[in-house]
């Protein structure tokens, strides 16, 4: 599987440096501007705002990864390259695992570049913005919330793999994220967020494990023929 992961990275990124440069340019703008409110948040504000700011990195990961999953899963399906991998003896789970791991590695690499740039640029905007932040704040920013986003991408990739037209899926997901942000105050009245915010570290890991497990279950249950165009 290591060979297939290396092949995915080489084919989709190393042989296409424009994709890498475009994504780096995107994160250099998008990550600092999106992360700035996270650093500006205060602990005495509402649980709604706290919850929103904790999941911003996860949302960024999903938005950054949608196009990459579309190319490496749906695009490969439409080009019938998945049929070749199946003929070579790779089962659907191995194909999904190798492709999604390559995407996770590249997306997280791009995200870390954006975060590093944010750590440089934000103190220039406000010298006090990065002070008095606890270890759990940075743990969430660098690891836990991105992990949640990566697991969501994994599930999205499975959906893209089995559907004939993913344009509606991608548009729906993008609109869904913005609608979720907009209606979060109303959602919080139905689903209490206080417990989720208080135990976000544990909750994010459990939810991430659930999404990955769901992806594997779907891949096992749905017939291999659905991979084929």
C-alpha cells in the first residue's frame, strides 16, 4: 500500500506543481484570515461562539479538501482508473485508504503552512493576540480540530466514489457549512453545546473515529461494482 500512496502523491501533486502552488497560495490567505477570530475569542463569551471557533479548523480542512477528493476519487472513477486498480488486486478498502491517506498528508501539509504563516503574521497585527493561550488551545488548532476535518473528508470521499454526479454533493456541502455557521445559534437551542465544548478533545476524537469507521462500513457493504462507471 505504501507504493500506491507514493504513486498517488507523485501523480497528483509532484507531477502537478501548479496544484501545490495554488493550494499553498490559498492557505496563505484563507487560514490566517479564518484563524484570526479564533485567536481573538475570549473564554467568557457564549458557548455558541466558542463551539464555532473550535470547529473552524475542521471546516477549513473540509473546504480545502473537497476539490482534491473530487479529483482523486470521482475523477479516477470517471477515467476508469479505479478499474485498473481493482484488476491489479486492490480491494475497495485498500484503494480508498491509499487515496485518502495521500489526501490527508497533503491537506495537512498545506494547513500547517497556513498555520505557520498565521503564527508569523498575526503578532504583527496585534502583539497580544497569541498571549495567554493554553496548551489545549494549540492542541485543538493544530491537531484535534484538523483531525475531525480529515475524518469528515474521508466520509465525503466515499460518497463521491459511489455517486454519478458529485456537483450537487460539493455544492450542498459548501452551502451546508455556511448555513451551519449562520444557524448555529438556533441549532444550539435544540442541541446543547456546553458539554461538547467542555469535552471537545475527547468528543472530536470519538467523532473522528466514528466517521472513519462509517467510511469503512460503507466500503464493505456496498458492492464493488459501484466503483465502476
